[in-house]
C-alpha cells in the first residue's frame, strides 16, 4: 500500500457510523493493544477556535522541551498534517504502515458486526503514531461534538478544554446551545480540570458547570484580565500577560485574543500540576505558531487573505477582523461553502466586507454550487459571479480592475485547503 492508496482507502470509508457512541472505537483500540493508554493528553472541544487553541498549546509545549503530539482535523492541504510531533507531520512512508495495522484490526471488528468510520480509523492511526514516537503529551482536538467522538476513548486528560461554543452541526449535536454544550462537555473526566473560553454563552456555561459538578471536575473560566491587548496589525497582535510578559501572536482577530487567554489559563493550570513551562517557551510558542488558512495573510500589500471560517460565528469574527485590518481598500471576494452549513446566515454576517464576490464550489460532495451561493450574495445586494473552477475564481479576483484592491478567500476549510497552493502559485507568477 502506498501513501496515496492509504489516503484513498480512508476516504472510501463511511463518515458516520450506524449509531453514535464509543463501542466501535473501544473495540478497535483493544485489538490494537490500547495505544492511547500511558500518554498524557490535553483534550480540546469547541465550535470555533479549537484548532488555533490546539496549535498554540502544542507549540508552547514543544518550545518547553516536551515531545508533543498534535492531532487535528480536517487537514488543510495534506493528510499528514492531521498527526504531528513537535510540529512535524507524520512522514508519508509511515502512513500506509499505520493504515495497514488499523485496517487489519478494523476487519476483525467488522467480523463482530462493528463497522468503523473514517475518523475512527484515522484517530487510531494517530494514537499508534504518538505511541511509537513516545510523546510526552498529546494535544488532542475533538473531531465532532465530544461525548461520542472517537478521541474520547482516552480515559484521562491533564486538561479538558472547551473553546467558543455556538450552533453548528445541529443535525448531529442538537439545535440549541445547551445541547451543543452537553455534547462538548462530554470530554470532561472524573476528578479532572476543565478550562473554558472566556466568553461562552451563559446557557452553555451553565451546562458545562453542571457537567463539571457531576464529574467532580474543577472548572476554570479563562479571564480576559489575564492578558492586556496592546495593539495589532496585519503582522499580528501584541499582548501583555498579567505578569507584564510581552507576547506576540501572529494570528489575527479579536477572537484570537480570547483564544490566547484560554491558552494562558491552560498554561497556568499545567504549571500548578508541575509542568515546566518557562516564560521564554511561552513567548516563543506564541511568536512562532503557525495555523494556515485561518485569517492567513498571504500578501500584505495589497492584502490577500485566506480564511476557513465556515459558520455564522466564524464569518462574523472574520468580518470584524477585515474591517479592522483592511481599511480604505476595495476588497474582492472568492467564496465557496458547504451545502449543509447555514450559508445564508454566514453570508449575511459578512455584510460590508466585500464589494464583489466570485463564487466557486469546493471539491466535496457536500459543496454548495457556485450558482446557488452567488444567488445568496445577490440577495444581499452584493454583485456575485459564479465561476466554473476555483482557479478561475482566484484569477478573476486577483485581476479585478481597480488599483491596489484586497482579496479575501473564505467560506470553507475545504475551499481554503484547495485555494492555498493555487494562491501561492498565482502570487508567485504575479511577482
């Protein structure tokens, strides 16, 4: 099996099981010898912000000298991004070896009537890889929800972290923020510590508090006073911690300041547990963090920005950041979205951000057509032109008439993943 064949075989596996729960994942891990046991975890759930929170935590721990695993989903441009050790993706030659091991165990499960999902198989591969690399700690991002997520097969966590909560994946997780919070707080472990985003909806926080009480978990709600905002630009954000330690964060947006405060609360709790995280590791971890496709500046003048925000809260944060950082410029948009998202509301939240949009369908069976998405923009009285391909949409946006206009590419992580290499190619040609 080659790397490409392994990835194709995983892609061909069903995305959802016959019923939610950890029965399949538990059986799979037992057949693999429970590689998830014996490692320490920081387990992160949330609707928005969990990816950048994970990236920051993992980078800080690596800079502090810990061999740190990072598990994220989905990947942006390459499957190997999903499982990293000290910032290095799993080597391509290792992927088929891990896949063959997991597929063999999965066939045994299937013989017992348990059909594994794609995410369960990938999560098992990640646990095997982190075990093989003898990671000191793994920063583990939940795939969907929390309570029934494959990552929740772990029995303990140093920290359970819940980032910003809002309505998303409502068909699976529930139609109210309380139901969403119930699913996300399912990652809390008995007697553990839960760190929460500083600006959760009141109703969601109440559910998390109740879960923490039931699990006899200590709940820490991150406080904005733990970091003082200094200033920001397209180059990043500058902060001061409560001890006046200066931090530079290359991630943009007011929401990233709140994510940073959540991370600082996590670091404070880890230090209480005896983890050695010196100030220089904290500073380096912040300054060198990379999280492609999230308010990523690919060119500063004139600005070309790529963002994977795909739900209303995400696009609202994006719109706010664009109005702050890209002022007094025309902004031309390239937009592609998934049909199973609340696309109409996500588009509405982007009002005033772009004066013209080229639409394209991301490469996914769940993609909304370019024509349908263009119609949503036209309803907002924003001129929109559907394009036959993403490359054509990007070329049109970059060539749009008007001196020094900015370009924003947004609407989906799938779109961002496809657009990033194309944009780099087109911008290099332009230069």
